[in-house]
C-alpha cells in the first residue's frame, strides 16, 4: 500500500496545486514534495535489505481480459531510484523560488505530475504499466520546456519529443511481441517475460528495439544529439529533472527490462554497446573541453558520465552493475547541484559564457566552496560520491576487457580537465564586469546546496549505506541473466 501512496501522492498534490493562484502554488508544491520524501523514507524503514526480490508489492487486474495488471513493487534497485527522485524533487522546487514563472500553478503541477510518472517507471512490475508511466513522465517535462524555455524552445523540444516518441514505439513493439510469446491467455507481468525462452534471432532484434528506446533516453552515443540543445534551452528546473532523474529511466530500463529479458541478445551485442559507450565517453569529454557555455559543458559531461554507466552495466558483472546503480545516485546529485550553481550565476550575471565571467570568488566565498565540492564529486575525487561509482564501473569494465577499461578510464583525466578549467575561468581568472557586484549565496540557495553536499560526502564516505540496499537485488538479477 505504501508503494501506491508514494506513486499517487504527487499526482493528487498536483491537482491541488492547479487550484492555487500566485506564490502559494510553489509553497504547497514544496510541502507536498517533502511529504513524498517522508513517505519514501517510511518505505525504506519497512524494507528488508537482505531480500533481493520485490517487496511492498500491490497488484490487481487493470485490463483483466488481456492479462494486464496494475502491478507495482520495489526491490533494492527500485527503492534507490525512488529515494533519489523524492530527494531531488523538493530541492528542484526550492531552487525555483528566486524565479517568477508565469502561471506558477501549472508549472509546479507539471513537476509533480512528472514525479508520478518517474516513480511509476521505477515501481512498475508490468510491461505495459511501465510503458504507460514512461510516457506519462515525458509529457509534463515537454510542456515545461516548451512553455518556460528559451528562445529556441519550440524547435528544440519538438526534436526531443520526436526522439523520445520514436524510441517509445520501438519499446512498445518489443513489449507486444514479448507479451504474445507468453503462454496461455498471455500476460505482461515482468516475471513472465523473465521466464520466456526465445530464439537467438528473436532475442537479437528485441535487444536492439529495447536498447534504442533506452539509449535515446539515457542518452548513449550516437543517440545523444537531442540532449545538449534541450538541456540548454529548458528552464533550470526542467534541466535538473531531465539530467538528475529522467535519464536514469533509460539506465533503469536496461537493468530491469533488457538484460534479464534477452540475455542471449545481450551476449551477442554487449561488445558493440561497450564500444559505443566508450566512444561516447571520449567524444563527449572532448566536446565538453571546447564548450564556452556552462550549461552545454555540463550537458556534454553528463553524456560522458552516462557512457561510463552504460559500459559498466553491460559488463554483466557485480562490480559493473553495482557501480552503475551507485553512480546513478551520485550523478543525479552532482548534476542537479551543478545546474543549480549555473542557474545562480546566470541569475546574477545574465550570461553563461565562461569568457565573460571571472573573479567571482572574491565576493562569493560560500558559492566557491559549494561549487568546488560538487565539482570534485563530479571528477571522482576519493572520499566523494563520484569516486565510489567510477571505481566500481572501471573495475567492472577492466574485468570485462583491459583495453576497454584503459580507454574508459580517460573519463577521469578528461573530466578533470574540463571541470577545473571551467571553475578557474568562472570563479578565478581575470576580473570581469560582474566581480564587484556579484552577491554570495542567500539562505534559500544554501538550503538547496547543503543537502546535496551532505550526500556527496555521505555516499563517498559510507557507500555501503546504499550498496547494501541494492546488492541483493543485483545478485538476484545476475542469477536471472545467467540462468
């Protein structure tokens, strides 16, 4: 029952927010998001971390004649994604307090509706229910970006919409085929899909149909071209939702619906995927080094980080999968923090061009400290959250293929290059026209950044807090894949 409450609470709150005019909408939305986080913590308190199977489950017929059930539940992997979502959404809402958006009730209601879609993806135990929430999560962020985005928002969001719908059709086709292969009257239950015995040829094409759908959302090279423009043109809160949580839908989809459903298809094509992922790491890192727009730089850095996660999970070993799960948490925290800091700088200077900035640290000591901590987490400094995930991912890739591990390891060097150059150009460097007038963080901005920084060190210093939650589920998943 708690899973259903976590799923539907944001949607109910969104309906209430729609009825509220003026600034009251964001206050109610923030309180509702805090309640959602509290519900997820309550679910954690009742979760058996030694059990790798689905818990806190609820299932009842949805389309009974077709064998489609409204089936939801959580294992350790799902729970961590739910916790990430419910932790970040209140901070994303709080980060918007300095902005005055037109029709704020619609803006905040869409964020909460999107949260329901995101949670639905992470808890769905039925293929068509998963697909339903996959699409539900897409619609609100499309409107947020299209209505409150930048000058090129219509063109950019249309490209984003076309890409994601294109991928969704591939997913739907694969799910329909898998559904028709289940015995008897057919079912779309996830466990029935896991038990299917499919030919090598069938697994091969289903692999590509599902992989393309998930790779677009992540995104993995060469399915990434929608991402930098969308991140740049979207309002800050939409960018945080897209980068911090929504791209995790694609990674989660691979872990939950691709690897265990078509394991032979994965064994046929895993090397190809690793090559694409590693190309993406190096390519995106080099492009990031050349960027002068702060938002685009972080957008390309995100592609590089996701490329390493994709490479790790396709190694099909414990280190790679555990590294992928913990890095999803770390990346979500770091990238939301980085985009928020960029939003703070832009709100004070009206520019994101690195060459137009400089010397900010002279009047912004607190911002400099928070910026540097999040940056060091992003470049995987030991004792920060990024180190744990990247170490496990690189260990997994190296175990799969030493040469792949060596090339993938360039992400640490290249990441340090573009991140530290960015920090030097913005915070240090020559004085700019904004140096003297730039004001340091206010209380609201600190309230967003402090929880993020706490998590940077918590995951970095005590990773077993989170790895112990996902480990039984990952072991269970590997057992299904290797059956």
